[in-house]
């Protein structure tokens, strides 16, 4: 008796699972509906002339608007949202601080932009487990190579870099563009 009930229960569960699978496959294929049509705007009626020239012209002007040819609807192009411009802070002295130890290898990218000059991208590849002193050393080398003789790059400690504009030279802007390096933070501020 118990065996017969167990077989009935298993067969019922098997039948239900097959039904669920069948419905899951059959319903989405048949449930695809056509998109709802967009209603067309009402056609504008032409302005009625003060005196029609002939009775045929008068009959045409009295036709209902629905009988007139529908106006072609042009697709509306979606406008892209405006992109906010990042403000550029030019400084005579810029302090760059490096903090933390690299947990994995990654990249630090800076953009060096002298006022009235051309921007230069500085990219430093950092190995895993690199300490701030090594990262700062690599940044100093790359920054010194990127800026010209009008600017001086000094290392002011194990984790700090100072970039100064020499006398009567335009200020410089340094921004961090990419910092895909876990465990390390690079900040740029006033010197």
C-alpha cells in the first residue's frame, strides 16, 4: 500500500515537472506579441480658401480629415545627455601624495597640463605588493620626463611629490585620470 502511494506520488511529481517544462517552453514562444502601434497624430486640414474656383474643389475641401493621406511620422532621435566638463585647477605648486601598498598589479595615469600648453599623459605600471616609496619613485621619474625645463619635480619624502612652476612660467594642472590599483590612493592638491 505504501509502495503504491509512493509510486503515484513520484509519477504525479514527474508529470507536474514535465508540465512545467512544457509550459516554460511553449508559452514564451507563443506569447510574443507585436508591439502596440503608436497612434498617428491627426492630419492637419488645409486652410479653406475664401472662394473655391470650382464645385469639384469645394467638394474636395469638405472631405473629412480621416480620408486624407496620413502624414509621415519621422523617427525621433534620442539626444545624448550632456557631458559635464571637469574643471581644471592650475597651480604654481602641486603636491601629489601616494598612500597604501599595492594589493595587485595595476596602473596609475595622470594628465599634466601646463596653462596654455599641450596636455601630456603620464602612465605608471605598478607591480603587486609595491610599497608607496617605490610607486612614488616611479611617478617622479615619469613626471620629470613629461614636464619640460620650466617645471621642477621634487620628491619631498617617501610618499610625496612636489611639482613647481619655475619663475615667470605658467601654472600647471595635474589630474588623476585612471587609478586601477587596489590598496593604493593617489591624491593631488595644493603644494
